[in-house]
């Protein structure tokens, strides 16, 4: 009678452990809080611990690559708002007192009250929305670099390079900016955490702030799991993003041309006509000092601010080309 033997699984010897390679000169680091964040955590730990973790805030922190937990960041928001509130109250009292001494009691009262009343909620809202804003900014930066990054990926795939090696090499290319950083996180999951490449790509699709890069990663997982070939998929996505990039550039150029025409009308012609009309009213209608103050406001504030606003807008759009 034959006897069956059951072999017990034994741990792999130390020599068979797969080595983990990091960049030359890289040292292990940990996420450390700033002194303000540590103070805020000590002050408001109990308060934020009683609340359930906000999933939206946690997701935004992950997409923004801010190395801080959601409860720690919420405590930081409370602490920073408290310090800003103390400063605004002190500034309001000082300004209100100085205005009251100059004879403007009502103005001093309004300034002393509105400064903290308006500044404290604004600080809390701005700090609370900062992770989401940072994530959106990263998403835009990824979209700007995704077209050349996909060209690099398709070139690597044409040379029959494995998917994990493609993302590893993409992570080393700093020229691709935030796309390389997203690829570095996928490589971290595979080489440091021991996750298989498809699971790492699927996780990367859930934490990237870019919709276009998320669609690309989900397509990689779907194509691989359904038995399709990744090389044609990479080539098709590279051509698609190249066409979309050309269309986006064309739209931005047309928008810049429209803004240039608007600049001539709104910033150059309109203030000129307005100055002439007000000057005539001041001479004929007898507006006196009030009309002179309006002219000073137009020349000293309206025209420079509108010009700086247009310059900043055009510079921002030029950076996206």
C-alpha cells in the first residue's frame, strides 16, 4: 500500500531572499512632523481622535503626497487656526485703537471686529482645502507630462521590456516630473512591499489625482488580466495622448489670442476713455475733489492691478504649453 507524505513548507534560506535595490546613496527616512504640527497634535489629539476619520481628507492627502495622517492634519488645521486667530484679534485691537485715536471710532470698531471674524473662518477653510488643491495641482502637472511619458513607455514596450521594468525606468526619468513620481510609488510597492505588479498598478490608479493617468493604469490592468497584449495598448495610448496634447495646446493658444484682444479693449482703451470722461465731468460738472480722487483711483489702482492680473493669467497659461 502506498503511503502519502506531506511536505511541510519551510522558510526560504537567507541566501534566497530577493535583494531590494534603491538609488545609490539613498538612506531610509521617516515622515516627521514640523514643530507646529507636533504642538497641534499634542493640543488637539483628544479632540480629533473622538471624530471619525474623514475619507475625503485622507484621500486628498494621499493624492497630494503629503506625508501626514488625516487626524494629524486636522489637528494642524485647528492649531494653525488658533494661532492665526490670536494674531488677528491682537491686530484688530491695535488697528481699532489707532483708528479710534485718530477720530474714526466707527471705522476702528468695524476693523477690530471684521478682521478676526472674517479671517479666522477663512484660515480654517483655506487650510482644510489645501490638500485637495495640492492634489488638483499634481493632477494638472501629471496631465502636462503624460504625453511624452507615454511615448517613453511605448518605446520601452516596443523593445519587449517587462511592465515592472518599464515603470521602474520611468521612475528614474526626472524629466517627466509627477508622472515619474507616480511610477516610483508603483515601483516602491513591487520592490519594497512585495506586491505583484498588477496589484501595484491597480493601487496606483486609485491614488493618482490625474484622471487620464488613472484611465491608463486601469487599462493596463484590464488588458493584462483579459489576456491582451500590452505593446499595442501602449502604442495606442501614446498616439491618443499625443493627439489630445496637440488639441489642448491649440485651445490654449486660441484662448491666449482672445485674452490679448480683451487686454487691448479692457485694460488699454476702456481706462483711457474713462479717464477722459471723468476729467470732463470734473471740469464741466464741478465734481471737484471727489472726481480727482476717482481719477487717482483709476490711474493708481485700477490700471496697474488689471495689467498685473492679465500678465499673471497669460504667464500661467504659457507655463502649461
